[in-house]
C-alpha cells in the first residue's frame, strides 16, 4: 500500500471547481487497495465530505502559510533546493508520495505529483494582468522542473504544457476526473420544493458556473433576450460565486446587461447554494448549460455526464474531448446559435427520456469512478517507483 499525502486547508479563494476536484479524487481513491490517501492539514481544515472508513488526517503547522514554520520551509527549500522540513515530516509519517500539493524542490528525495489545472493565462491572456501571467509562468515552470510527475486533466492541457515546458514533457500524465459528488448528494429535494423555495419558473435550464469573465454568461443573457423578443421567453437558473477577484465589476455589468436587454427576470441568479440543492437543480432542470470560453476539464460537463443530463455547451476543444453522450454544441460567440438550440431543445424535451438517461448514467457511474481511481493509482505507483530507482 502506497501512502499518498494531500495538503488540504481551508481556502477563501472561491474556486469551487478546485474543491469539487479534490472531493471527486478522494472519493474515487478512498477504497483503493493500492493507494491510501492521507490528508495533511492545518488547524482550520474541516472535511466537507464523509468517508467510510474515515480518511486519516494529520495536523501540522508546516502547511499553514501564516505560521513561521511554513516560512522556514520555504527558506530551506531556497537554500538547499529541497524542502527539508516537510520531507522529514512526511517520512516520519510514512508518506511515500506527495500529490496535488506542490513540489518539494529539485533536489527532493520524496516523489511529488503536481496538478496543473490549465493554461488559461496563455490561451486567454486578456483576462490576466502582466504580473499575474508572469507569476503563473514562474510557478508552472518550477513545478515542471521539480515535480516527479505532472498531472493534466485533458489532452488539450497536455498539449499546452508540452509547448510551455518541452524539457519536462516526459513527466506529463493525463488524469481525467469523473464527478461523484452530485450523484452522491445526501439529499435531493423534489422539483416542486426547489421551485417554491427559490421562486423558479419552470421549465428551466441550469447554468452552474461561477461568474468569472471567461465563463461567458453574456452569451446566455443575449440568447435569453433573443428568445423573449421572439415571443418565447425561457428561464435559466444560475448557481455559483458572483465574485471575480480579477474582474470585480464583471457581475454588476452582467446584471446591467440583462436589465437593459429586458430579460432580467429570465435569468434567475441564486449565487452559492448547498450542494444538495445544486444537485437537485441540475437533476430537475431540462438541461445544463456551459457557455465557457475555456476549461481545463469542465466540472459542469462531468456532473452532467454522471447524471445523464443533456448539456448545451460551448464548442471548444476540451468540451469535444469530454464528449458527453447528450451534448449539444454551440458557437460560444453566437447568441443566435445558442438561442436557436435552446428553443429547439425545449420543443423536443421529454421528461420520460430524461429520467431513463439519468437512471442509466447512475448505473454506469461506478465503473467511471473505478477507471478514474485506476488511472491515479498508476500515476502514483509510477512516481513512487521512479523516485526509488533514482536513489540506487
């Protein structure tokens, strides 16, 4: 059994997709007979998901950025080319591999697996400042050089990585995650209960993306305006953070756009909701929408796949790679294309067919999760064996 450590701390950056990613990964490998996941955390971390049996949690101030021990770690890494304090701590707790938690330096003896979600700052530089792009470049280059393996979520991201750091291309491995969180929500309320609580007009589409600039909510607003102008108004329910730290004026501008277009009542913005409610909204929607201009590997698409829901999604390379069985692609720059496809979908929607697809997807989900777990197991074993060979 290989003990793999994951550093998890309470985070206020609002990246729900990242949180969901770790929940999906830990759920997938929790029952592995080759990998034993171990959570390394500071005092503030409280697990948001339950495991049976519970995962081992080791508390340490070494992973709390506000503590002097954390600063001492970084200082030693700069001086010796390896994070001596963290390595010693990991070995004392019989951790064989550190995964998805940064690297331990170019001279480290303990193997690390680093996850790079995407290269959005290169593909869509207009959404970043020059300083933010430089910081990402530096962090990704250090990870590429110092990590034992680099995990990417898609072929699309792997191509970007190999172009960014060709000298480390042989370290790249693809780990496509499958969503387990939605299907395992503890409680999913009825359609009527959710509609009444949130004041939703049915039927409705569900757009569960955070309100970040690259998520492209504007094309949905414009499509709603077109549908209303043609005499066929429809409802889109939005869940997710309404704050974009890089573009603080983005959400207010979107709401003004909806008001000016006369479709503000067609866009139902709920913000962050309990995950069980999000699961219910997705299940009871007629379909899911993801209009994003860029993704590393879309959590929204994976959730729709796990539920068997139809999804209308932007025609970008990674969405084609995810290939949802019930995917309908549209031009993310064309509100007319989206409006036409939404209206056509409503005309052809069948609740009975939808329920059949959901039941079939839930039956297939365990195998998808096992494949996800097996892929990570292979990468972890490979990293462990590679580091062991280099020591002899």
